[in-house]
């Protein structure tokens, strides 16, 4: 199973280079821009959804830790806010990449 997935992944990475190396035929449609829009939308949606799940889990764990150790509430809250900021920064990075993919001329 692992070997099959590895070969499939290598094939996906190898084939687009061969396809893009060919000269464009007369009357060929430009498919790069719609593909970039699709990749940007899927990537941003996936990143936002998974980061939302991560933030919920981090906040839930922090609340659980605060309930177990009320004396360390300030330290736990500081660590939680820092962690949530790092998680949110990942979504912002994906958003910047999505905007670049959408607005850069191919």
C-alpha cells in the first residue's frame, strides 16, 4: 500500500512537467488560470476548515487544563493565545498564496 501511494505521488509530480514542456497548439485554451482559481479555492477552504478544527481543539484543551489547575490559568491562557495566533497565521499565509494565484497573470 505504501509503495503504491509513493509511486502514484511520484507520477503526479512527474507528468505535469512533461505536459507543460510541449508547445501550445493553435486554438488551445488557457487552462492554467481556471486551475489556479480552483487550487486557490480548495487550498484556502481546506486550510481554513482544518485550522478551525485545530483552534477548537486547542481552546478546548486549554479550558480543560484551566479547570484542572486553576492556579496556572494565566500561563495556560498565554500559551493558548500564542498557539491560536500561530494557527491563524497559517490561514493567512494560505490566503496570501491564494490571492497571488488568482491575480498573477500566467
